[in-house]
C-alpha cells in the first residue's frame, strides 16, 4: 500500500509514503513551473520505487489555501489518477500545525494583490482573515507563526515574523503524525484566497 503526495500550492513537492506512512521518497522543486515537471517527476519517482500509478492506494493533495492556478493543477492531476481507481484525499496547510501537536498559533501567507491571509486557532476557536497591506503590522500579535514555506512571505512580512515554522517541513519531518489525520478525512474543496472571477478580474 503506497500513497502519492502532491503539493503545488507554491512550488512543487512530491513524495511517496509506505503503508506505515513513512517516506519512501520525497522531493521539492523551487524556481520552476510545477506544470512543466509534475508529470515527468511523478513518473520518474514511481519508476524508481518500482510502482505503477494503478498500484497507488491514494493520491494526497494540499488543497490550499492558495492560488487558482496552483490548486487547479493538483486537482486535475488527482482526477487523472482517479481514472486508474486511485482514491483522492486532500487537506489544508493550516491544519498541519494542530496535527503536529501545536495547540494554538497563527498560519500566515501572502495572498498577493496587496493582501495577506491569516488562520488563527486555539483550544476553543479558530478564525480566518484576509487583510490588506495597511493592516499587516497591526495584525501581527505575540504568537507562534506558521507558514507553508519561504515562498509564503514577501519583503513586508518577512521582518515582522520571527522564526516562523514551515508546515512543509512539518510534513516532511513528521509524516506519520500528519497523514494519520489526513487518512481520517476525505476530499476538501479547494481553498482559494479569492473567487476565480475576482482573481482574474481585468481593470477597465
């Protein structure tokens, strides 16, 4: 039993987990379009492990928060694997810290168009906010901060967040904790920062 992991919310991360949710292989690619390499890299990864697509138990994808193009890429890729009978599972990046044992914190990322997204949680509640650049400094409170990866920050947010924890690294370093929770779920809807009609709005 093997699971394929695919994340293209920012850059591209690929991996294969065994039936005990340990990494058989994991790789991350930065500075290149995920759409240009996702098929080839997946084929190479499976071939190196002696696996065929139809032998996979599930394909696990990160369904946001993120941008329309990146999320649609993995969604379409997972749908293609579904033609081989491979089950699709997905989750959101901001769920990872709690699964890793962090009972409170703030998950943060840039959302472009002069906006930032924050997800805050504790034992009793959680909240989501999309804020503007002008609100940024006031929204940063004394808390433990999490980001997807370095690609989540920009020149304005980097000085404000001290030593944020990467959820991509939590996934890489503690796959059993994270994916035990993922396997309990199913498919979640893509979480876009903005609706597609707003994301691709053309100014008159």
